[in-house]
């Protein structure tokens, strides 16, 4: 099997701006005085609080849980006292209940945080239970509960686990730094996933602009017969899981389907590392590496930040905003990240980056009529016709937009990026998707 | 709210919130722009423009300047009249102007490009919604209009030497010269070509390649047109597949229609084929956006070009074949929708 220079059809070259932080080692962020931990950071059912105002909590203590299968518990990231449980805005744009905890500065670990034993001694079921209890969700942004992903229905035969180390979003380097600094843990995490799902083949896919990460993981996995490292062409959106599966295995996930339909499961590199830590140290997902970057911030950094720390605190630790007003603050990368109304929002499990664009970078360009150059078709990784879907969406003809396969759009933004007329292609297709889905629900 | 009790840091935060721009992703854009694309096309047309002045003299320059100036003028006037934003700074009218002039013989009167520009810009382009919405290539539509309205002016070609007043294009020589049967031609335009073609001799292939032959001022120099085309392909402004499939199909069809081998190079290098295939058939607005559609479009244009040239009443078929394929574009797109990634075969 070829494992060098793999890729998919379509996509676009985006300047990756990773030089700002790719060489900067991960630092521990300052201890937050207060954290606001959202009870709903994942896809699925929101958690119910397990603590009440006035309770004292310790690091790693479970503070929220839901009965539903598709959900993930949340844990305290500090030791201290619960001050309030109140609805607050979170960076996904939702307003959800958050547990506000004032830190006592002692950083006491909860007694549940202890090693879970050797991987050889754990059964697949036990591994999945550990992952579930640790509250691990997809850390690449989607926030899908990992234990659900690792429990495919028995009729779906899985033969490949892929660790997603593509990190194709410009600017972000959190996964990159983790792969360079802790490759052994990622290999361990992959082995744990392979055991949990009962799979013999694990592949770590990394874009070629991270040669040090490729080297580190090759070195860390050299004694593992079943684990391979694949180098991927630098092209956006290489890290989209369906594109990644296509590049590595040649298989195509059917339209509307899931990776398991072609026998694959994809796990982000940070998530894989969190799984390793959950087993090795018994550590629930209460902190994560965040890349704070962009021209709008003084000292770009890769920080290990406790969940619930406000964006404001984190940005201040990077020297604050650069001279001049910040134009945009984005959670995630510039292609798919979510721009923020306020910096008083907490870091959540899916916050891989905080990107600050300057006013000039953020300034929207005038939108011109479509000239039908066809570049949006060339770059679309799904091979849609963005110009037509967008034009129907803007005329509120969502039925027509659906006929042009609007729902297959992965919202990667490549079409809007390349458009010479600066048309809001991905933006309007996103609108069409929402309208189509709302209509289906109403039926 | 009492602003006095607000401490300054809070005021700063509130100010920040009002400043942060919030939009749907993506948050960055490429440096591609409509203006840059159009500028690239103009740059690509410069060698052929210089060549046309070199080969056909100062009248060629005059025609090009009048054509460009009138195209830009009509664009601004009609947009003002329609109360639309004036978009002459996107440079697209300049391209239309150059291309209209390129389709004229050097002997054309000064008012001919003005008529052409008015029709191209006002009727074909702006009546249908402006840049990107024109259903036909404006310059080609203008050429067709001029050809039907003033056939003598449009088909009286001068040679590249100033002493020759009227002569025939290589395609006209091949069509009528060999048989010397000028009475058989059905149209005035064809008759004009035919009368001058009778008994004329074909130029050398080298002269055909560099453009030292009678013809419309911008279409004769294959060499200079190809230099510009290479630039457009390298800059990824045009899709190489359209000209390659177009010219390839024309060639194959000419062979199938029984054109003798010695005349084939004249067909490829002569007439408007190179200009049409690289600069007109690749027009974004009037050619399909789908990858397969572009190939079908090019094959269709090649097929029609050969058919018109060999079996039709005109010596030249490039403009009509592209115009016909222009109007077929929506239909072609409908049937060539790309298969979506992972689409289940039905």
C-alpha cells in the first residue's frame, strides 16, 4: 500500500500561516481564577449538573452527565467552589448552562483520577467505558462523543482506524505540536482505539508541511507492525474525514453516509492523545492544547488551557491584542472557525485555536456578480456546483438548492475562498442546508 | 444604564464587542479577483494587438482604439441609464472592444467597430444582465451582426502589404479559388470573398503561422495568439481543455469530411480558429462551467466549424459554431452535472 504523498480530488491551496506557532513548544497556561464549564460542549444531549452552588469540587471530578447514549460528561478543570450554574454564551454560538467554579488555587486532583491499568488487561468494553467516563469528544471541532464513534453497530465491519493529523486549517498547530512532543502517547491512543474496536490496521495521516511530526510518529511507531504513518499532500480540506479516508484507503464514503460505511473510523490526533491520557493517567478531558495565533495577537502561542478558561484570559497571556483594534476573534481556523461576538466565552473541548485577525484582514471585500469562471467547481472536494446552489439559496429557492445536492456540502469554504467575485458561496449554501433540514424536520 | 458607574475596563470590553466583526466562515479570501482575471486576458491580447498593427498598419490601431473606447463608453452609458453601478473598472468592456476589432478587416470604416460595440455591450451584454449573464459571447455576436448588416465591409480583406487593395483569405481561396466558381456562392459576403479568391494562390505556411496573411486584423497571427494563450493557461485563467478539444475535433472532422492533407494545416492556422478556440470559446459566461460540459461544448464547436467550412456557404465557421454552442450551454450543463463525491449509482 502506498503511504506517501496521498491526496484527494479537488481542494485548494491556502497559505497556511503556521510559521507563527509551529516551532513554539506547548506551554501550560496560567491557572485561571474562575472557570465557566459548559454542560453542553458536544453533539448530543446536554448534561445535567451533578453539583450545586456552594459545593467544593476537585480537578477531574465529574460535574455534569446525561443519561442519553449520545452525550459526554463534563469534569471540573480546577479545584474550588461552585459559584453559580447559569446560562452563558459559548463559542459555538449557543447559550447553554455553565458551571462557574472559583479556583482555590490548590489544584487538588479528584480521587477518581488514577491510572486505569495496562492496555493488555483491559477489554474493548472497558476501554470504551473509560473513554466515555473521561468525557472525550472529537477535538477537531465537531465535538461528537468518541465512545459513540467507537461503538459501531455489529453489521458494520471496521478494518481501519485513521488518526487525523492533517491539521489542514491554516494557522492551527495544536495537533502538530502534540504529535512532535508526545508521539508515544498518540501511538498508545491509537493502539487503545484499535483494541476497543477490534481492528488490525492503524494509520496516522499527516500533511507534508509537518515533516517533524511525520518523523516523530514514524519513530514512535517503528516497533508496531500494524501502525503506519501516511504523508499527505498539503491541500485544503485534507483533514476532512471523508477526504482523508479517500486519500489513504481510496474508498469513498457514500453521500449521506458515515466513515463506518466503508470500514473506517477517523479520530483526531488530539482526541487520540486524550484517550491515551484517560487510560494511562485516568485523566478526563478537562484541558486541551489551544493555538492562540494571528496577526491580531501580540505573542502567538500553543497553550495547554483548562476547559472553562475565558478567551479573554487566554488572549491576555499571549500579550493581548496587537496595536489597533482586533477585527475578528475566531474559535478554530480561518476556513471553518466560528467568529465570536465577545471574548468572554469559555474555551471548550472543541477549541483547537483562537485566531485573531486584524481589522484590515477581517474587512469584507465588495461582492460582485458571478462571472461563471467555474473555479468553485474545481476546488469543491464534493464536486458540487456551488455557484448554482448559492444562487438558488439567495433567491430562497431551497427546493432547487436541494436538487443540486446542497446537503452534501461539507461547508469547508473552499468555494468562497477561491471566488474572484468574493461571493458568499459557502455561507449561502450553509443557509440552504439549514432551511432544507428544518423543512424535513417539520414534515 | 448609568454610564458613570461603569468602570473603564468594562467600557473597553463593551466597545470591543461592538467592534468585533462576526460572519459565517470562511474568514479569509484568496487574492483572485475579477479585475485581475480580465487584466490577464488583456495582457494575453497585447502581442496579437501589436502584431495586428505591424502587419496591417495604422488603420488596425485606429480600429482597435475606436472599438475599445466605444465599448467602454457604451458600458458606462447604459449602466448609468439603467441606474446600475458602473463597472467599467472590471476591464471586461475593454476585452470585448479588442475582440470586436480583432474580427474586423483592416479596411473596415471607422464607424463599424462603434456599431459592433454598441450591439455587443448594450444588447448582448447589458440587456441580459451584464458581466457573467450574457448568453452569447458579445464580441462574436457583434461580428455576426456586422457580417449580416454590412457584408461587403466585413468581407473585403486587405493584404498585409499596403499596395494590395483587396485580396482573399486563405480559407476563401480554398473554398472558391480552386473551383473559380464565384457565382455559386449564396451570400453577398461569400460572393465578395469568392470574387477576390478566384485564381488566387495560398500563402506559405510560415506566413500563416506568423500572421503575414490577409484576414481579420487580430486573427491572423497564430504565433502571437498562442503566446498570449500560453500565458492564460499558465495563469489558470482559461481551461486548456476547451481549445485543445475544439481544435482537435475540427481537425478530425476535416479529415472525415475529405479535406486533402495539404489543406489541413491551412484550416488549422487560418481563419479565426486559434483566436476563437483560445479567446472566445473560453468565455466564462457563455461556456459551460461543468468539466464534462466544457469538453462537449468544445467538441460541438469543432464539429460545426468543420461542417460550415466544408459543406456550408461560408469560408469561415468559427464564430457561428461558437455562437450556436453558446446557446446550447444551459442544456449541456443540465446533462453534465458532475457526480457528487460518494453519490450512489442509480
